[in-house]
């Protein structure tokens, strides 16, 4: 059995795959000093299409979690913003068929996957699994899938 242990999601570890979206680090005060704005946290890339916001409601999974499918969106970035404060699992790979990596969010983080990044499907660990997703809306397909010949299993940290 091929196994992975998820790492904590940090901006440095996740940088090859995308951006970590959270309310830490530098900010500026807005709204008469009542709101912290953590500004411009992600590089959104939609090519010649437009940005759209969708709501995803994914069924929660449990660790250990087995998978054999990864996908990528060659024409645009894709941001996942949880609408609850629950950790979720993020699976990424540097290339098609490469050894994947698993990250575990802390419950207050979202992610933005760079254009073309191979990644697992949305994997919440708790119900309701509700996410706002910002991604490319266009008239051409923007999905490629790859199935591993042998499944990977993500173990508990």
C-alpha cells in the first residue's frame, strides 16, 4: 500500500502548487479601524475567460483516505474558500502521475491552486463540506484527469 502523511499547510511548503489564503501576517485597517484587510493573497489566472464564484457542497471523507484520481485545470487557477471553520485535506502533485503530497489545513485557511496544478478532488473532513470556489468560467473545457494505477492512502498526521 502506498501511503502519505499530510503536512500542515504552510505558505512555504505549498508555494510550488499555489497560495495559502488566511488572515495572518501583514494587514491594513479599513472600515474605521474595525476590519483587518489581508490584501491580495492570491494570483488569480483565468486566461482569456472570466472569473466566477460557485458554491460546492462536498461529502466529507475520513482519514485514512484512499484515492487514485487527480485532476488539473490547464486554463485557469482555482481557489477554495471553506465556508465553515473545519480542516480539509489538500492533495497535490508536481506533475501527472508523480508522487503526490498531502496537506492538512488548520480550519481557517483556504487555498488557490495555480493554473495547471495537479490536485486531488475537494476533500472536506467534516460536514457540511461547503466551499466558495473562484475559478475560470469559459466556453472551452478546462479539466484533465489522471488515474494512478495503484491507489494512494493518506494516513492521519
